């Protein structure tokens, strides 16, 4: 009984831990153990990232010192002053180079040729384009890494659609963490963040009007993969205004980079910007794609008359990628494609477009050098009017076999109806008077109480008749003229080489994605429309035209008739 009384009553709950007991005996909760494990892992990761950052900094420091030594030796040799060369340092240079290179793992080695030329380009704006499989996308991913040691580096990389962007992000996961250990991809913001604090934002932009979401943003590097997917240069031009930095180092390296295969809805403006009349791999002053006038500093500026910036086109070829041509399988697949696709993707031919509307067009067959046209060949004039978009006027001559020769074009935007009329009259001063003239019938539409566009031009003495706007029949007539004549084997349409815009559009305008019987109206088609109007004039043949010419030659340029408006 006494023994039972001496026993202390048992307390409920968990017994208190002995404060003097070893910590290893503590019964930590699951949550606490997880927290400590996470903290430990985080600390280790920070140390690893700091170590990698320091190693990179040391690497750059050693590289700069080595570069200085090499420069000193080169300068001494050029000056034939061998006494200034420390022979001991000179003997040690090869070992220093080997040691420096051996300090780091080669993550990405560009292929010799275009890929290296693209990554080493110092021009403001560079296109890397051409054949499929040339390594363009991977080179575009690698290019902004050159600045990721700088915490102020801000890069922007675009694709047209989300699905295509996802593919590009997957490729970046293969490269970026290896190039910069500690680099993290933030899924919510679709942004790579590097140990230095530098960032590269991956995003997509499928509509031109959405560029406003970049308003107020600043980037020192901007890239677009497959830029020909954009139907107009609006996005590219707007993004150029976002290219800036306050960092002294980055201010010297403000870059815009893009890649492309020939064709696509935007192939026409990319070709005009980077390809036409340009020597590949050579820098050239940036210019207005409509006027071809270079962008220069204005009068009064210390750099007055000098180019604002330079561009470069680096052509890509399948043979530049040794990994894809090794077994020949990819090349065999490309060679099996239809002719247009094969020329575009295998040969990198910019004169053909994806889904070309006029595959029968050939520069060798349809384009001729200018010559003096016989004065007795009747003339025909056709025009498509635009102000914000270019106006196009085409002049043609009809030979004895009823073939049409396009011998002159006027292609210019921001012209009022009066200004266009003046340019037409000036161009025709030494020409025979046009037998037939045709203008887009919408130019007779009136808004308000003023005269129509057609009436304004006719007041100045430039007569017109309304066009036939049937698009399908007009396209068929262009096909008929481009085709070979059954007896002679020659086409019924020839174009002087000086008419560059109609040549480009016949070579590159794609088919509509919604109507296979029509061209893509989102592509540049103003010269084509003028040609279509001309082909739909239902000319009755050379003989009848000559019979009619004498009766109407004095009516062609008569002044505007106030009674009827024509």
C-alpha cells in the first residue's frame, strides 16, 4: 500500500525532452525535418552558384590578361621591335591558352561558316536565313548569352505562336543551365534568370496590335525566330524603338537578330529588307524598303549624312550543319519535296515562296533586259491606288502577236491623287499616248461631297476607266499570260528587269490559306493587282487596237469634263 502511494501518478501527453540529451535524440517533426533539408539544399545551391559565378569571373579576368599579352606581342612584331618581347612570356603563351581553355567545359561550339559568322556579327540588325536545318534556331538561342555576365542585360526572344515558343523554350533548357550553372527558368513569367541577374524573356506575339504590351519596356537584345511568319514589318519596326540601355557596355552592343526560311506571308518584306540587291555576309546601311533611301543622321547633327545603323544578311545552308547531313536522311527528305518547297527549304532560294501563287513564273523566261520598243506598239496603263500602302502604276506595250511587255512601273506610297497624276504625266511625256487605261474601280467611290480619287486625277488630264475587280478570273488571266504559247513555246507576258516590284510579287506572292484560287491578300500585292487589272481589259488583239488608235488618240489626255466627270 505504501509502495503504491510512493509511485507518482502518470502524466498524460508527450514527456519533456532532457535538455542535456544529445541533439540526435530529438524527435523532430516531419515538417521541421523537411524545412531543414530544404534550407540545407538551398544553401548548397547558393554556394555552388556563387562558386560558378566566381569561376566565370576568374576565367574572364584570365582571358583578358592573356588577350593583353597576345596584343602586346602582335604589336611588337608588327613594329619589328623584338627587343620589347619577353621571350619567357612568349614561350609560356601556348601553355596559358591551353590551361585557360581547359578550365571550362565547351557547352556550345558553333559550326564553321554561317553559324560562326552570325554569332560574331557586330552589326545592329542581322538576318540568319535560308535553307532548313542550318542551325538557325540554336544560334539565335546562343547569341544573347554573350551578355549574360552583365546584371543589366535584358533580352527578348519572340515566336509567332505559343506552340512554336514552347519548342524554343525546350531547346533553351538544353543550353542555358550548362552555359550558366545556376540559371533558372521562371515558368510563370516565361523568363530565364541568370546568376548575374541578367534575364531573357521568351514570349509569343500572334497579332500586330499586341506590340503595345512592350510599351515602356527596354531591351538591349531582341530576336525573332522565323520572322517571315509576320505579314508586315510593323512588329519588327516597333520593337526597334524598344532597343536601348543605360549600361555603358550594353549601349555599344544593341542588337536585333532574326532567323527565317524563304517564303511565308512575310517573305516579301523580309526579302526587300535583307536580300534584294544585297551581297551576303557584307554589312550595308539600313534603308527604307519602299524608297531604298538609306536611314541617315539629319543635317545639323555631328554625324550628318552618315548611316544610322548597319544590317547584314547571313545565308544558311543545310551543308553548314554536319550533324544533319552525316547520314543523308534529312537531305533525302528535303530532295523528295515538290519543286517549290525543295528550292525554298533545301536550296534557300528566296525567289520562291511557300505555296507560291504563280509557280510557272521564271526570271529566266519572263524577265528581259530593257530595249527600245517600236513606237507603233499600242500602250496600256493600269494602276492600283494607295496612300498608306504603295500606289502602283504599270505601263505595257502590245506587240503584233498580242503579247504584253511591261516596260515601266511606278511604285511609291504617301502620294496624293494629284501627286500621282503629276508623276504619270511626267513619265508619259515621251511615250506614245496610252490606248487603254484602267484604275481600281474603288477609286470612283465617294465619301462626303468632294470628288473621287479618279475624278481628281482626271481633272489633271489623266484619264481612266474602272477596272474589272473579279479576283479569280483576273488571277486565271495572269496564269494564261505566264504560260507557254502552244505554237511558239514562249510566254505571252514579258517584263523589263527594271520593273522590280512586279517581278518580286509574281515570284513570291503566296496563295491564300482560306481560298486556294486566290492570292494571300495580307502579302504585298499592289503591283500584282495593277497587273491583274491590266490583264482583265479584254484587249481584242493587235489589229483591232491599231484600227481604233487613230480614232481615240486625241481623247486620251483631254482635260476633265465638268458635265460628266470623266
